């Protein structure tokens, strides 16, 4: 897919807006993945699954109810906290009224409410009120932790946070650091916050790559494949245990005239003549991190029963090309697919002799070399493309 992220680019004809860039960040970062060797989105939202995980946490070492002594302490502290809270808001209202009067009497002396507090006794009064509230809250948390378990405070904070995000998603304006505004076809949408890598820096990377394209002759980054590359090393990770040339349809053709359904093109990867070389002008990563609504520390103490897995970064490339050398029969099958309305695909790349395009892969130009039974597919588009996704299981 296109990396629709370079909102500050000077070389792109129609760069996305920041909100459009954040929309792609959200669409990729908030997606739960199937544990298989090809990128396949589930219908699950990572935030929704994480929020459900938080909803179901029960603090370790919790007891069913406070003892009579503990309940008496809780009632006393709650009463004191209520009184202190009322006093704080009463004083805050009085301070703001005084600030408004002072700005009329002394124009320009107090440019903000905060500056007024710092220069008058009202500041010390509100600090005293706030310290009293914080003290009662701390006492209350200590008793709750003794009653409901050592992680009670952390879990309650996490629950309060995800609930605030749920509520914010119902609105039309982002008013807290845990959510962000994105641009979608229907307008503005409020969604859980995800923090990408520096998109201004990414925009500069795009512009520099476009400016340097073609200057050095050979492309800077090449990756070679052969028949021995066809199977993933299962000892390194079980996550991509299904990855191989066959099951992941590395060589494919769109079914009929539609590029949404595909069938496998039989390329003999065991042939001695088989070779594959992928190249790019440049590759970079764009990190994808959940916003401040996400607390990974709880994952260390409480089992991740749902097996949540989240994207952590995008692998983005520019000016991709791929050359495949095959035996004669495989070459004939690949070229036949290319000449049909279905086209010929290699991994994330696709080309067709016709005018149709693919909406699920990078559209390329293809040059066929009958004498060497090879095809080179390349793209001269200045638009960066997502060629990989880094994922990580959550701690448990």
C-alpha cells in the first residue's frame, strides 16, 4: 500500500494533510493481526481488545470486602476528601472572580489566570487546598491497595483512562492527550491516540530520496532470494510459522478481472535457475506506538489470555524493483498471467499488460527478457510504499 504519511513533503504532487497521515497511522496501528506469514487485518481494534483486557483485570491478592475497621477509615477519609474538594472549587471560583476584577482594574498586569495566582495570595491558597486533596487521595489509595490488592491503583487508573477514551470517541473534538483527530471520508473522527515516528523527518527523507533518484546508477539496497529462502527459520519465531512460497501466494495472479481475489502462479522455486532480487533506492521505518492510554507494565504481571499482538513499526521503501529469473516453463506461466486481464504479482508488487490497476498491491511496470527467462518489475512513482510491518506480542 502507499505510505500516505509525508504530509510535509515538497516533492509529492498531492501530499496528505497531517490528519490524513494520522488516519493511516491509526488504521495500521490499531489493527489486530492474524498470526500468519502475510499481512492480514482482523476486524478487531487493538484499543478495544486492550480495553477489554483492562476491564477484566482483578488485582492480585485482593479480598472480597474491607474489614469493619478499614471501612470506617474509608468512610472518614472520603468525608474529608469531599470537604477538601468542595473547598478547592470554592476557592478556585473566588480566585477567578478576583482575577477578572483585577484585569479590569489593572489592565495588562495579569496576562493570564496563572500569572495572577503566582503574584497573589490566591496561589498559595489553592496550592494548600490541592495538597490537602492529594493527601486524602493518597490515604484512600493506600487502604484500597491493602484491601483490593497491590495493583489496585494502577488498574483503576488504567480503567479510568480507557473509559475516558471510549467517551471521547463519541465526541467531535480531541480534548485530551489520549485521543487524536483524523480525517476520514465522512469528516473528522476522534480515535485513540497513536504516536508515529517523526513525520516531518519522514517527509524530508522522501524529498531527499526523490532528489537523489537516478544519480547513483545502481539502487542502494538489494535483497537476494533463492530456493533456500523459501522457508522461514521456525526456531527463531513461531509467529510466522506458515510462511513459505506456496502458502503465502508469493507468485500470484488476480482471479478473473478482479484484483481482490487471487490465484497462485506456479513458479518452480526449486529450479537451479530460480533467483530473485529485490531492490530499493531507500528504506526506512516509521514507529507506531500507542498513546498514553496504554500501560504495558500491567502485561508483565497479568496473563495476556487473548494473545494480543500489535504492530510496532512500518517498513517503508521508495522506488521498488524486483527481478525474477525462472526456468522456461515458469517464465511462460508468469508471462501468460501478465498478458491476461489478471496480471502477474510478486509479493506486494503487481503488473499487467492491460490498463487495469490493483488496489491491494503496488502497481509496477514490467520488462520481460525471453533470452534469460526473467522479468524485472519496477516503479518510478515518487510515492513511498509500505513493504513490511513489524509486530510484537505483548508481554505476559
